[in-house]
């Protein structure tokens, strides 16, 4: 999804591995904006709104990459993994599906640990995609 600045992907390009602490900081600073240790739909929608630069209710991959200032293949690969229907555009109406992908226990909210687990899994997939491209 449209979560977090893509600074994490600097590590991807540099070949660094464990970002648990970075994901925890990202959750605390960028996702859990009311500091209650849980992210809900309104917080996920607020993140979406940050990336919807032209405020048209949709974020194509190019707009996401521009909004994050991302470079290289990492941000685009992350976007592709977060796009619920893989059509190259994330619509505001798809934000609940993105939240659901992070919500391990199905309670409609995302804890810091759920966030870290899912984002770590996404990162591993992006790394795998990055290394398989050159083969």
C-alpha cells in the first residue's frame, strides 16, 4: 500500500536486511497518528490521502513514486504488491482491502506488530523481485 516514505528502500538498494526497528518507528510516527498503538481505517485513509497528490481519489503507481520521492525499483515493486486488484492504480475505495491485508486477527485494526510482520513480508517479496529481475 501507500505506506511510509520509501526511505526504507535505500536499504533495499544497499542490500541491508532487518528493518524491524525502522518499521516500528514508521508505524509510530506515520501510521498511528493518534498514538493509541493501533491503526484503524481512518489512519490508513489519511496515508492514502497524502499520496493522492491531485486529490482525485486514486493513486497510480507513478503518482505514488513521485509522492514518496522514491528511486529505483523498490517503491514500484512495493506499490505493485499493495495494489489490491493489480490494475496499477490504488483507489480510495480499496483502502479497506489494504488495511485487511495487514490485519492478521481480523478485528478491523492493525497493531504495531501486525504492521511490522506484514511490512517485513512485503519487503522480503520486494527483495526477491529485485534479485530475480537480473537473472
